[in-house]
């Protein structure tokens, strides 16, 4: 029997992986190919978010099951072994399990060039045929004769690129569902999509949102943190890209001011791709620029956290930041009034949502709000 061993992090698995396996199988007439997700690679790289080996294994397992191809399988050998995943141990495992079989180790051209530095390289070469597939447009003519070079295919997909460009169509449907159900890669997506300053802002908003949720007894501080982290996910997209995404996902289209469109698109993307149905969570992201007449506590938290973010400087922001941790409602009302005043001075007509929210709050003077009313009642009782 001819067995292919296809190792990697598969973080996440994508159509490129499936296409590579299919092409290698057909080219070399292999009987079966095992996907072997690593627990931890020897060249472990920085990661903003830890996706466990078990999660990656289950993602691959679900994907393979959905393909209904009996020649593709998944092995949990490296996951169960834990620790650093050394290829020579994996090959040794397959050799002991299938002693009369021919083994084919499938690796990318980029990894091939460092193969001689792998632990027990000679043992790997003697126990398995090395199959190298192309990972770059430029074919390197110096690939050694000791390996099988699959040079007639090129898969221009990478896991990192998927997370950066949000090209979800390159992920198998079963893997998409697993990612959505387990809310995976959201932190990585924010990190990969935003420029440094914008990411720092989002991280600061998330931190304030989490703290404000504790101060205001909001039940889920982690949800507040995630909403804060995600609120500007599409901030760096062009107007054309935002409009395309809005038209793609929104059935009941309405006119959205350009400065607020990124929040609406982010909420729509989360609803459609991650299947998030938590209306308050989605509204907190959608309305963080405009607000709305009946905001939930989470909406107020994100609206305020965005405006008092640590990356914003100045005495006015400092005072608002201090006020936010003593009275969320008063801070929300004050920010809303400041926003209306600013737009009016610039001869900009505020969006109807902002105006309606302002109409609800304007009767509450800064010194005549619910917080002070409660405080005054206590004084009277004394």
C-alpha cells in the first residue's frame, strides 16, 4: 500500500490543502493520504491566538467526513503525543503501523529547503519518499533528484492570507461551520487585518470595555472585550470594498453614513460568516459610531469605550475617561451631546439614529441624570 503523510498546522485547513492532497494522490497513485496536524512545530512562530491541536484535529476530521472520500484520513498521533512534533517520530509511527507499506512525506517547497536541518534528517530520508509541491510561482530548477517534485501545480492559498483577506470561500464549508461554532480566529483576524495604530486602538477599546463591564455589573465581560476588539475590524477597507460587502450581506438596504459603514459591515459579516445571532452584541458593533435611541448596556459600554480609548489624548478625553468609571450613563449622554454639537458646528447633518438618541437623552442635563437623581434621593432620606 502507498501511504501519503501530509503534516502541518492546518491553521485553518483550506481548499488548497485538499487540492494538494488530491493532486498528489492522482499523480503518484497513492492509496491513502493521512492529514497529520501538529501539536507544536519545532519552529513555533508568534501567534496572537492559540488554536489548540484538538480543535484543529476536529476541524480537519469534520472536513474530511464531509468530503466523503475514503482515501483521505486524519491521524491524531502528533496531537496525542503533545510536545514538539518531530517528523521522524511520525514516520516511525506509520512505519510500525504499516510495516509493508511505502510512505510518502508531502511537504511544501518552502519547507523542503530546510529539510536537512530537521531532526534525524537521514532517518526521514531513508524511511519515506519525499514529495515536494510548489508553494511559489517561481519554479526552482535545483530541486534535488532524491525527491519527487510536483511542479505542475501551484496553490496560491495560505492560511495567513485567508485570515488577512477574509477569503472565507477558500475554507471548506464543514471547517467554516466548526470555526463559526467555536468562534475561532477572531483575535487573529483583527490582528492580521488592522494596521498597527488601529489595532492598538481596538485593543485599548477592548480593555476599557472589559473594565467598564465590571464597573457596571454587565454579566459578560469577555463578550464586552470581544465586541471592543472587533468594532473596527473593517476600518481599513475602502469605501468600495465596504459597499460591496454591505450589498452582499444586507437584504434591507438603507443609507448609512460613510464614517459608520465599517461598523454595519462588521456586524453583517459576523452574522453571516460566524452565524452570530446575539442582537445586542451585533448592535454594539454596528452602532458604535452613531448610537441609537434604545441602546443596551453593552452598546453604551462599546460606544463609551471607543471614545475614551487610551490612544486618544487631551484633557477632555481624560475627564471623560475618569467620568466613565463613575457613571456610564452620564458619560454616554455627554459624548452624544458633544457629537451633536461638533457636527452642528461643522454644518454636518447628524444621522437620524444619532438625532433620535440625542432626543431621548437631551432632557437629561449633565447634572440632572439618573445617577444624580439616585444620589439626591439618598441625601433626602438622610
